[in-house]
């Protein structure tokens, strides 16, 4: 066994262990989606509603600052008020920083329009308050932030005035 290669049995066991772990994660994610942890339950951070993998927690935290700063630049150009601190605070409360978050358990979801993305915007609000120059994808972090802040500005004067679900 000095060849540097693992025996076939060890490789097979490693493959089986990886497959079992993947099945366990998928089963856990599926089961947790069926049993709400709270009224504001969102999908697991590692999976979006389309089943595609979204950014891991470390990638989300490293990108969140950039997404907020990019949104603030666009907002400044469009005359939409809001501060970094208010946007960050509301993102952490609404989605925990997961751009693929979707709330399947609140009144919006019960009415067929679940809240989506970093700031948990529903489709009609996103479309009505979409900011020119951003993506039309509600899960796009910058588009979600700018649309939510545009809505908050129209409704509350600024995202700075939002301290709970809005």
C-alpha cells in the first residue's frame, strides 16, 4: 500500500459516506420545510426554493456588505433615502442575510405571494417599486434591496424608519 493510492474499499466507503450525508442533508431540508419553526420560517440557507444551492453563510456575510454598498450607490443616484445600518438591520431581521430566503408561512404566502429575498419583498411590491438599472430578479440582492428601500421610502419616509416587519 505504499503506492499512495487508497484501497478501493476505502474509496467506496468514502463515496457511500458522502452520498449518505447528501441524502441526510436533503431529507433534513425537506422535513424542516414541512414543519415551521416559527411564523417567519424561511427555507434552509443552503438551498433556494428552486433547489439550487445558494451562497454559504461565509460567502453571504462577505458579500452582504458589497450588496448593501452597491444598492446605496444606486439609491443615491435615484434619490432614494436609506442608511447602511438600517438596511443591514432589516436584512438580518428579515432573512438573516440569505438572498434565497422565502417565507412560506405568513399571510402573504397564504395569499399566494410569499415574501422573497434579503428584505422579504412580495412580487407585486417588487414590480411596483423596482429601481431602474437593477435586475428584475427578486432574488438578486441589489435589486431586492433597492426595491424594498424604494417601497420603504414611499411608505415610511425611509428604510431608517422601519424597525419591524413592514
